[in-house]
C-alpha cells in the first residue's frame, strides 16, 4: 500500500535546526523500516505562504515522504507518528499529521489544489478538517493550537501533485567546483534528471560545475537537480548547480 505521510509545525525559534520538522519526519521514516512496516522514499520540503497571519518558525514549510507499507500496518504507522509528534515536538509547537492513501482518495485533484492554495492564501483548520473528511484523509493535531494540520495536508497534496518541493538531504557527489558531465552527476546523485531553470533537459556530456551544496527538487514526479547557465563566451555551455537559497526562492514563487 502506497501512503503519503506529511507533518508540519513541530519546532520553535529556539530549537530550529536542532530537532526540526525534517528530523522528525526522518525519524518516522526510519521507524517504518526498522519496525518492518514497509519502506520509505526521500523526504520533500514544501514551501507554503509566508504571511503575518500565519505563525511559523522560519520558513513555513512542511515535510512529506512516500512509503510502501503492508496494509495491515497502516494504523500502526499512524499511531507511532502521532506519539512521536506528541513526545518529540517542542512544547510551544502546534504539530499536525496527515496520512493519505492515494488509491483511496475520493478526489486527488482537490487535495493537490489545496496544497497550491496554501502557497497563496491564509487557510484555517475548519477548512482543512472538512476537506480531509470529504476525501477520506487522516488528519490530526498533536499539541498547541494544532495549526500544523493545515501545512501537513498541504504538503501531502503538493507531494501528490509531483511538481513541488525540494528533497531534504543534499547530494554528496564531490567538492564545490568539481566538474562533471550531466550523465555522471545523474548517476552519482541517483536522480532522474538534470534540468536548467527554464526546463531544458541536460544529457550526456553537458558540463556541470558543482556549487557549495547540491540539492534536487520534485518535478513531474521525478528527482531533478536544477542548474543555472554560467557565462560562456564562444564556448560550449557550462552549467552550475543551484544553491539551496535559489531553490527555496524558486519553491516560494512556485516555479
């Protein structure tokens, strides 16, 4: 059984970067494997709306991952995740949990649309619970105001759509300044594609220079490393991997 598990709002200003939402998502992902419930894929970070009416720690982003589990363990996964959020989230946090079984969704398009709406508008808990009930989605709050359910469900919708989010971990493929071909970078990073910022696909021997941190994004359901064109006077194009800051900005603007 394929599931999407998404969480949001687990930390605070004091502990951000120490035990953040991404770390708790990774703990849950590892527990699914260690308990023999199934196997998980990489975690994606989904940027939501930055607005003065929305409380958030630093970036207002949720974390989501896909897992393939034995159906009999679905409730065990939900129960473990709920307990983990309740015990590991910061006391001042407002954590939310969303678990989606895509094959059981009454209307996947509405969930995806909700994710994109959360990138543009201020939403409320009542609307989130109403949609979850209509679509047959598990949605629960585990501390504080529980406001994190909004971002949690939005993250699940964006992951389901396959065209939003950056993968949490960086790729350890070489030192900054290392020059690789697109084919070599694809193989070393274990991603599906290398693409320019305007969507052009880099293949074969196209030259790529590694930046300080190599990150990938979710695009058309694939793991893609975005690159930018360097200045090239009368020479074959040379590309450079985008920085984390560039990727976060792209995710914020919806590109």
